[in-house]
């Protein structure tokens, strides 16, 4: 896969505040790359730097293997702030103005309205739109010149559940057409359901990075129960593939090392003459992983 964005030791300082600290990332073509972190973690500053809106204090970045230029910018669509449109103009008229500003072909307006599911509301004024519809219109504006990459900063912020679902489906639809998407979010559920890759930021530092499925699958939790509780706890202390375990009432919760699964626990218990009455594998959520990462690095 070709690299779309490469960030090398990128930093930004505002006075005494280190907003981003020596950040290095690689975003591959066709991925949905989530930059995850709480407010103040450096997500928006990072996007601002790579979009040439904020000047870095140090470090470098490149798009499509080259430094950012007018030509590379035309290959990127971005939505960094709350959508700004004329409230008393229709969706179509607002996009016509946007197309004129961007130098985009107005023939594309019908296509992007259809893409975001607003073609039947093209004659509705912007002030009559719900928040979710306003956000979808903003994404339509970012897609006007058919960019290869779409950069979104908190795309579902402030939306109700229906609006969140609409924008989430739209992101997946755009990605299915072969576009690369980079999005910043503090919503763990959004990143887990939409993104293929994730980078976790905390106070400007990269805490973890990788494929979402790898990060999640590496830390599945196994829950067991047995009438031979004392013997089971003694055995778990000796099993090298058990990373940690915690007794909870009538059950024991285990975290296994990467590459191991519940069957390995069952086999070890059986060989030791311990009969399990329950063995459940619970997939650890990104939220649990995120909280562990943040806690371990605090």
C-alpha cells in the first residue's frame, strides 16, 4: 500500500504548552485512520499542521511522498471546523458558492449531494437542516473537487444518535469508494466502529498506534468459573501465557498474552484435573484498551 501521509517527529509548542510532542505516524492508502484522544491531546493541532494551517515548531510531514503544495492540497478535502454556510440559501446554492471559491466544477454538485443523501433536500435552506444534515452538507463541500483524502476533525461532535449514525455510514460509504479518510475524535465508540487504524494521543504524545482489530484482539478477556477455585488460582499463577487474572465473586477474569485464546486455558485446566463450569471469551472494547493505555502512561 502506498503511503498517503507521513509524519516525522512533528512538534508544536504554544508558549509553555507542548501541544504535540515528536509525533510520528504513517497513513496508508485506503485506510480509515482515527486519531483518538481526550480534549487537549493534540488532535486538532496535528491536523492543523499537516493541512498547512498551523506552523510546526519542529519536525516534518509529507503528503503523497512530497511536501505540501497547492497541487497536493487539491488532492485533500478537509473539514476542520463547524460548517459555515449562508443560512438563507439552499443547499445547492451554498455548494455553488463553495465550488466557485475552490475552483471546482459545478457539475459535481449533483453527485456530492447524492453521495451524502441530500439530493432530495437541495432546495431546502441551510437554516432548515438538522445538525446531522448540516454536517453531511459540509462533507459534500469537502468532496466537491473529488479529493483522494478526506480529513475530518470530530465529525460527529454535538450530533444526536441519528446524526451520528448518518455521518458514520457516510464515512464508510466514502471509504468504500477507495478514498483514504483521516479523522480525529474523542469518541471511542466512533473510532472502534469506523476506523481501520488508530493512534492514541495523550498530552501531545503518541501512546499507542496500530490496526484497530489488532489492538482489540490482542487483549481479549477470558472469564472462567469452577468449583475448584483454589486450585485454579494456583495454576493461573504458573501459566506463562496468562498476563493477569482477577477473582470476582464466583468467576475469575483473565487477560491472556497475544496469540493465546480460551482453548489454551481450558486445555491447561483439563490437564491439571480442574473442571470448568464456565468459559466465556469477552472481546475487550477499545474503551477498555484506551483507559489501560492512558492509565499505564500517566
